């Protein structure tokens, strides 16, 4: 964080657009302030496109002052500007080139117990700052000419920025009870900024945790995604668990916290293991340019990173259901990957996460995450690598990122051995793919060709021949080409009593 002088604040506001807003506000007799995230990020020296302008009509002569100033600005801007007005809310959005600014009149709010939607009235700047979620988001910079760049900070947000603290402007119990989504935002900001939640504020999270039940799953998922994209996402999930919100919104993850002991033998805490894996994946994906392209299925590198991190968070989600104690072996979690993969659709559906290819991608990585480990633990055979390539397809590189992140042993020698084995698997993957081209494998002889050759309808023999060809390629018995596959089909068909109805072409 940098403590800014008045001159430095004015310099930061030298953009012609801010000066134009200033002139427009003065001409209309309105007070005008930048408030919230842009001001906070200015002091933290972080880039920000989150520009919110609050407008105060001291004389009470203009209805919807936020809309009025936005409309006046549109007329003054040279060039095309897009104006969106939301009259029911008294707000407006102005887009011009790469700038997007929200305008709203200063307001005060009141809430009913069963809704986070406030009843709003026109208010003063002080009342508008009172309704803000956190002190660091309540700071405002004046844009009027006489006070240009003046900081208005009634809750000493500047000191909380210096101390790296998340705290509410007013009573945190009221803040969180009025709008329980602020509890998720509190933890999200602490995660994104690597700040500490102030003690009284955290205690209010604990007291008000049940209020999260009135928040829609879509809103909660949005905050979880932002936590997931933070530099160290484990911070957010630890805080969610610590205050008691995680068991309410995400019991499957919270259940990983349970550690059982029988005959003095305990298993590791799978919750903290999972978060270590998540942070490892976050570190590996900090630079989006290093990620594989994913065959064009991602909307953006950020989208790719998000769902790879979800796979990391959920990779051991099946362990509580698979947990067993064996007197000889101790604790086992057999087939937790398969159990976890089956849990993914219901979990995504409940949490309002996308039920599309993104869900299937996460499900695939969860299901396959034990395969490279099994290969690395044993002799790295061509056959095993071919089958892994076949099943993972274009997601093989992401799977290897996840599996490398899953090496969390405290035994440094064991960890080093795992990593060495993984490098062997990675080398084999490249060699086999170059030689046999089995990634996204398509059988060189199709079911249609089999039916045409032998005059068959869809039937069991067709399936047997297709499987035989696939297995032969996977085991390296024949190369992955049409001629070898066709010859094998003819040989195996004879064993089934099938003869071609026409001479092969």
C-alpha cells in the first residue's frame, strides 16, 4: 500500500473523463465522488476497472441525480458512448472506449429479515458510506472542482488498508444480518487481498452464519469462484470452515475435515491436504500463458484456470464415503476417485454451477486423478500410458498438473521419488503420442465399416470386433492405422463365424 498525498491523488484523477465528470457535476450543482473499489485499489496500487460514482443532491431539486449526471455526460462526450439507465434503481451505466462507470445517487437503506434486498431512500454521502460493506470500500474521493481529490474516509479505511484488516463500518452483526452475502464477500476480500478479518467482524461471521441460507446458490457460487481465482485460494476455504459457513454451503468439502481414529491409528486430514493441492495448482496456473490450449474449448485462460482449480478442490471429495479401516492396512480410501466423480453432477446442480462440458471436465479429472499415480508406482508400460492418453484425451496435460500438485507427502525423499516417477510418465506420454497418436483416439475401423463388410445390423459381434481392435492398439499389438486394424478385424471375424459379403477394397 502507498499513502498518497493530495497532489498524488489529484494526479491519479487526471484522466480527461474524471475532469469531464467534475465539470458536469458542478454545472448541475451536484456533489460527486468516486467511491469503493477504485479508491481502495488506488491505495493498494492494483489495477481496477471498478469505477463507481456516487452523486449527492444537497438541494434536493433533481430526481435520480445519478441518472441525470450520466445523461448530461453522454451529451458532452465526443464520439460514441453507450448509456444504460436503470430507472427503478436510480442508477446508470456509461461505457466509452475502455471505460465503464456506474452512477448512483447517494442513498440510505433498510432491510427486512427475510430478504437481502434493501428498501432505499435518497440520502447523504455519510448515509451512503454507512451502508457500505467494509471500511476499505467506504472511502471516497471528491470530484468537484473546489475539493478535487479530497479523501472522505469517516471509518478510517486508510488505516485498515495499512494494517491489512477487513472490518465493517458499523456494527458487523447488523451489516451481515442485513445482507448475508457480505459474509461471503468478507472472506473473499480477505482471500484476494491476503488481509486478516478483524476479530469482532469474524465473531459476527460465526454468530450470523445461518443467515447465509437466504442467499441464492448462484450468488454463493459467484463468490466461491472469485475465491478460487485468488493467488492463495486456501485462505478463503479455511476461513469459511473456521466461521462455520462451509458446512452449510458446501458440506461435502467440510466433511473432509473429519479425522477418525481407531486403535490409535488416524488418517491424514483430507481437508488440509485438499487445500494444499489447490494451492499447488494455483501456483502452477499463476501464469495463464503456460497452460495447454485445451483444444479451444475454454472461453478464456481465466475460465480454464477456474475449472482446473475446481477439479483440484474436488479431487478427493469421495474420500469420506470410501473410508474404511483395515486392521492390517490401516485406513483405506479405495475407489474414492470413482465415488467422487459420481458425486460431481449432483454437487454442481445444487450449487448452480454449469451442467455442461465444464462439469464433465471436472468429473473426468476427478475420476482419472489416481491413474498417473498408479502408473508411476509400477513399471511404466507403453500399454498403461496408451490407455491413459486414450481416456484423458486433450485433458492429459491438465491431469498431469493436478497429479503433480497432489504430491504432498511430508517425507521429502518419498516426494522426490514421486516427482521423478512422474517425469518418467510425462516422457512416456510424449513418446507414445508421437508414435501411436492415441490422444482422442478414433478407431481406424468404424462400426459402420464392420457392419458393411459382414452385412450385419447393430449387434454384439460388431461391439466385440470394435473392442478387440481398440485393445490391440492400446496393447501395442498392432499400430494405429487402418490396414492393420482391417486385417485384425478379418482374422477375429473368422473366429466368430463371420465372412465378408464382398471382397475387401
